[in-house]
């Protein structure tokens, strides 16, 4: 018999229930970062979560927050409506790459450009996870998916969209950062970024955006460890981490 | 008692003013003819009233903004015209599925496709029969005058919140662009916090609230659909119609909205000639006044349906009276502007037929 020792705790806003995410998936880590930021900043009771379509459609099962489901890609529009109706509430969207960078491209661009005072957590794992691993707008050239079985061809389908760079170029954006959660060091940086994004919303500075590079071991056909490694060797070189916009920083990158 | 002040305004402005009188706090729009007066008016007026105006990036986004604002329990609306309403159908299905109350104004125009910018009633199907995916109903109100456009917009908000369901104002380019005198009024005793039991405000000292239309657990979607159908059945009590000279009529003309109003003039003229014709003008298109029509059919009356389209509401008229009678149909072609004289011949033909 082994004794179970609790070595750490988790924020109360995270629910205690079995996860539906696959082993090695980074959604759980990203959820936790949001939970920690909202808890640390004392925002839990004042926050409205805007979910999206994809594996994270069930995020409301894991975060004890008032929440709404959005049609595919429309979360930034739904969040705009909520924030305009309830300007005193903290509002955030949580979206994957298919949702945000493909079908929802218009909504995210204009929400950011209007400078809606909301936060978007963008989880980029380079595939459509829930539907079974189809090619996404962020799929890397050469990456094999169920709709690019020979690898993504730049000639036919273009190349992976770098969203944080695009978002950072828009006038209404207060903060845009790309992070990863594949190592403890990167998780620490991601934790700070998510917290900062919500802090900027509290300060009313405008749109804040955090892109989280994430694994999808199932659809990448990799072990969780190999998937973590792929973030380092393939994704970060193409999607460089860092701050792309920060209206409070003295020098922008 | 002094005569209330009357204002001389377009139907589009009457709808906007009606929404403000009803307490609307958020408007989400996108330019499209012939409804542009509504967002233009609202861009100033709703802000002056302490509300929010957003010109969205698309009709898709505007409707989803409505979904978000209305989910907070705040009276909100969007307006558009036919091609734009097609784009809003996605969010309307979600609003119906997740029981979110909001008002959608359709100042309809000719189609299909880009059609034209003139009046048409060819959006009856996409308004009354759903339009988006799934088994759902909108409450649909069809004003026949500018005053009625004002009044029904106020009613639309009350119904939306009473049933937690999207409500559509189905007007057309005639109602939207026509100027008439309106007596504005403001409803009394409105509950300013009517969404308190379900609106999203943050989960403070209570369990979280979830506005959703996804029901994956075994039997859950079946339960939700049964719940919605029971609600649509309750909505039948809201049925409303104008009856004009139907008692002794041999022929009933069924027409809605602006066409119903024009046909009324035709009926008056034919009555002066001793012709026994009457009018049923459905004001609610869903719920549809099927029982009223069946009652008239059982009295042995005959029917002609006149619409500004190629034949849409006539299907519901026929369904309503199918056990005892049938209805002729006359199509006023979309994109044309009819006068009362245009309807004389088809009505007389049906009367003699």
C-alpha cells in the first residue's frame, strides 16, 4: 500500500472531476493557469467565461464560473455582447486554433481591433482535435494530418498563421504574448502572462491575448513526452515565444 | 385630456424608438438597405439613453453579440434585412436552443440572392419556419403600420423575456421606409432586473450558471427538445390578428404586414360595390391564427391568400383550413410596389370562382 500525499493544492474554481482530455494534452494546464490567475486576482465571482467549439467546449465542466457556449468561432463576438451589457464584469474567451484562426478569424480580428476590454486565451495545438486531427490554419508545413495525409503543402494550402504577431499589430490591443507549457520554466512564464492579461482587463487597458502552444498527442500520434519535445523542436522555432505587444512596457519587442 | 403628441417618422425609426421605449440597452448592427435608418438612429439615441451601440464586422457577429448581451439578461436587439438575416440564422438557432431572449428586426427585401432593395415578404419561411438548424421557433410579429411597428417592438421585448426566446419583427421595405404619424408611449412597471434568475453576472454566492445548447448525455437533447416544444405550445396563447368585415364575408382574404394593410383598402372599395369580402391579417405569424381561419372556414367561407412573394404563408393557411376548405393564392411579385387597385381583379376572380 502506498500512501497518497498531497504536495500541492489547486484553486477552488477548478472542479474536482475526471478529465475528458487525453493523456498529455495541455488543455488541463491551460485551464489551471486561468484558474490560478482569476483566483490570485480575486476575480472568480465577477467573471463570465465564453467557451468555444473544439475539445475545450466542456471547459465549463472544469471551471466553476458563469459561462456561455458560442457558435464555432464566434466567441469574441459573444464576449463583446457580454462586456457591453455588463462592463463591470471580467470576460474572457478560451479558443483553439481552428475556432479562432479559421472560422472565427473575422470575429477575433475585429474584437481585438475595437479594443474590447476582454481577454482571449488561444490554445494552439496545430490540429482540429475534437473532430479527429484535421489540418488547422496553424498546421506546420509538412505536418501530416487526416486532411493533409502527405503533409501540409505550402503550395496548395499556404503556411501556418502566426496569430499573436497579427493581433499585436492591431490598434485596440493592450497585450499580446505567446507562451508554451511544455516545461516547468515555460509554465512559469505562461502563468505570469495569463495573469498579466487579466490584470490589463481589470485596468481597462483594452484587448489582451495569450497564445498557448499546446500538445495534441492523440492526433499527433505521439507519446506525451514526444509531443512535449515537438513543441520545443518544431513549434517554438516557427512560433517564437515572447511579448509582442505590451502597452505598459517601456520598450516593445 | 389633451391629445398625445404625435411624431411623423419612418417605420425604421419607429422600431428604433419602440426598442428604446421598451428599455433596450444594447444594439448590434451592420449596414444593409432598407434598414439603415435603424443603426443610424441608434448610434446616437441608444448611447444617449445610457446604452451601447456596436457596428459589428458582419451580421454573423452582430447576432452573436446579441446572444452574449441577451444572455446577461439585458434587453438587446439587432436589425438587418433579408440577406443579413440569412447570416444571423446561426446565432438565432443557438439563442433558441439555449433559451436566450432577444429581438431581431428584419426589414425584408426581395430575394433570392442579392435580389433587390425593394419590398418583399419572401422571408416568411426563414422567419416562421426556423431558418437555422434544429427544431425551434421564433415568435414572429408582422406590423402593418408605422404605429404598429412601434407598438410591436415594445411587445417583442416583453414576449422575448416572458418566454426566454428570440422574437423577430418581420417588417418590409414598405413599413421601414414609409412615414406616418406615431403616438409614442412608454410602458409602465417594467422590471429592471428581469433576468435575475438566469442571466450571466458572475457566480457570486451561488452555483455557476451555464447558457448552453449542447446536450450530449443520453436523453438530454430529447428532454431539451420536449421542453422547447412545450414552450412553443404555450406561446399559442399569444396569437393575434386583425379581423376586418369577416362576419358576413363570403370570401376571406388572408394577408399580413404591409400587404394586409393595402388589401384592407381594396376590401373597403369592394364592399362599397356590395361585394362580400373580408380580411384576416395575421399580426403574429408564429403563433399563426390557424384556429381563427378554421372557424371561418367552418362557416363555409372561401379563401384567397395574397402575399408579396411566390407563395409561403399560403401553406399555413391551407394547413389551417385543410379539413373543410382550400385557399387560392395571388402572388404580388417581389420587388414591385402594389396599390389597392392591383388586388381587385384577383379578389373578384376568387369571389366569382
